[in-house]
């Protein structure tokens, strides 16, 4: 017989969800500009053979310069509203489940250290849940971030007048079906990303503690462990990140079907055939520039917020 979660466990999960969501929002404000750049680079030369098109954005810094020049500095915060809503859903769920399970000793071994298999499965699954529930926010975020001045436009342009306009248009178009179009696109990205990030973070933190690194400075330990975890994510997540960007941003036919890609596997094959393996790694540097600092800020903010909560509670 399955035992229902206790009231104390539900309360703990709710608190961890709130702390995780707040920490992720704080991190998202700082990292959204690099996310805009990443999306632009990933859409550049979509389904075009390498060296057959003119590169508008030469690199990360050049992309930032062009966006600021042609669209204004504030354009680097495009899509910030749906991006932060997505952070609330994703990391509230992901970090909430991870930290609740950790404190309940569900994902640690007999020595109290990270259990790789349990942590991988739990954090990967939590990432998938967050990905599906937050899919509308991620889709609108991506489409708004892809919008640009005509002179530097890459990828399909949706011409949303704002976040609220985008959500209303999608609802009028097809209700929940339209809002959750492409809902599956983020599942592999966030299973791999979440599992890599939090499992690597846990293992690194355990290792640093065993070496007695920063024994009385938990924030510094979290900083170093999260930097390593975030850097590992950039390498594993990149191809799936490109797939998600392309699927969410593509133009759709009147019936809601994507005009370029029928799904993840179809997108993978088409990108590989036309752009080669490098097409799946477009924007890898800004991916690292975004995900590594985001991981650090998110987990450090989490640690600090939890300390503040414990201080207030006591």
C-alpha cells in the first residue's frame, strides 16, 4: 500500500518550491540577455548548408552589439516576462522536488552522499514535468526573443506585440492545444539538463566536503559546485536546446502543424543533413555563458534564501 505524503512533507515541498522559484527568477533577470543572443545564433542559417549563407551575427559579442544598435539595449531583455514565469514553473518544481527528496534522504546513499542513479532519475523526471507544464511560457519566450529588426532578422518572425498579445493570439487560435503546441520539444532538453546539473552539483559538493574545502563557507562551496555543474550542462544540453528553439519558433500551418519540423526526430535529421553536426551546436558559447552563471546564481540564491528562511523561522 502506498503511503500518502505527510502534511509536513507537503509543507516542506511547498516551501522548497517557493524558494526555488524565487531563486530562479533572480537568476533569470541577470541571464536573460545572453538567452536572447543564444536564440538568435541558434536560428541563424536555419536548414541552410554551412558557408552557404551570410552570417549576420559573427559571434556572441557581435550579436549583442547588433541587437543593441538596431533594436536598443532593452531588446536584450526581450521575452523577460514569459521567461521568468517559466523559471517559476520549472525551477519551483525541479528544485523543490530535488531539495525535498535530499532532505528526506530519498536520493542519498548509506553514507549520506549523492546516489547517482536515484538523483539522475528524480531530477530528470522533475525537469520533464516542469518542461511540459511551463511549455507555453517557453514557446512565447522563444518567439519574442527571436523577433528583431528586419535588417538583422533570423528565423521565422512571429511579430508579437508583447507577451499578453502572444498568449491571447494563441488562445484564440486553438485554446490549450495552441498554447501547448510543441509541448514535447523541451522534454529531452530538460531531462538531460536537469539530471546533469543537479547530479553533478551534488557529486561535486560531496567531493568538496570530503576535501574540507570551504568548511565554514557554504555559499562558496555552493558557488564552486554549481559552476562545475552548470558547465557540464552546457555540453550535454546543447543539441537538445537547438532542437527546442527551432521547433518552438517555427511557423505553423493553419491546422497547427509545423511548417519545417514534424517533431524532435524529424528536426534532428533535417538539421543534421543540411547543417551538419555543427548545426546542432550553434550558439554553444552563449549557451555556456547563460547556463553556467544561471546555475551558479540560482543555487547560490537558493542557499541564501534558505538561510534567511531558517533564520526567520527560528
